[in-house]
C-alpha cells in the first residue's frame, strides 16, 4: 500500500484474475496512511498496547483516508487496467454492522457482528469489483474503525469464498522473525493459539492470522498470507506457485 509500483502490480493482477472469470472482492486497510494524515492535520496518534486509539478527530481522519484517498486510488488503478470497480465502505448499505470494542477500550473501534452481503453480490453479479474500506456502522449509528484483517475474514466467510489471500509486507508466518528462511509454509488452525503463546505469532500478525482462521472455520476453502513486496506475487499465487503461509483445518 505504501509503494505506488507494488500497488499497481497488485491491481493489475486483480484485473487479470477478473478477466479470467474470477469474482474478486478487495478489502483494504491503511494504518500508515492514516497516521500520515493525522500528522498533517495536527491530530495526535495514540496507541494503547500497540492498538490505535480512535477518538472523534481520528475517526474523521479515518473516514478521509480509508473511504476517501486510499479507496479511490485502488478503484482508479483498477479502472485504468480496464476493470469495472466500485469503492464502498462498511457503512454503505450497512455492509459491516458492529459493536464498540470494550476490551481494551480504544475509542471508536468496532467488532464486526454482521455482514450484509447483498450489495457485494449485486455488484459482483453485474461484473464490478467491490473495493471495501473497513469502516463499520455501530448499533448507536456511529461510524467505527474496524481491523481490516478481521473484517476480510468475516466477509470471505459470509460470501462462501473459495480463497482468502492476505497481502502483507512479509513472506508469511516466520518461526524466527529475523530469518526469512524460517517461513512456515502451512499451519493448521488448531496450532494458531500455541504459536501465539510461544511468541511465533505476535503483534499485528495476530489479527491477520485470526482473520484467516475465522474464514476457514466459516467455510472458506483456502486462506493464505503472501508477500506483497514481490511484484506480481498475486499472479504467481494464482498460477499455482506455492507462496507464503497457507492455513488449513485439515
């Protein structure tokens, strides 16, 4: 997301997949872009136990960064590749329904409680690629920031997707984070909690992995983390090259 060249590569790969007949839904975050916007606007960036605290000002900035610039940049790149793409947020059509996260309380951050997939199915049925920014609608009618990895897992499950692919800036899950050669190629979801306890999976990797596990438990056939720092890695993955870490319940 931070490299224009790599972002264009991923969108080109998505365009190729759709031209080959795949139905693709894109779910994106944008934490670093949000932090940069907060700095420009003079809004303090606060973290609680490594998690962003989202006060009212930060929530406004999140709407600007996620639903605005980032979302529309991805749509623009897809349209440039000849694809039909529509940018939406979890607010549109009440796509992502959530409640306020209480443990820990980090402000306007929500936990997804429901996914209304009708809009996504309508767009996909008409040949459009939905591009989703993960801002959700709370029970109180307020907008809430939602972890993109968690939301992606739930959306994939509700759509009964065949595949969920998380594109990150690492090769996958590493047994030793300082050694790229320690990649774990496959993880059974029953192993995840022990890997978290052992510290192999930690920090921002935890919601990514748990989102992938939720998808598998929800019926998604295959879930993987692949390295987005490699140009056209999605094309390689779609071509059957074994990349990253694959999660399975087998």
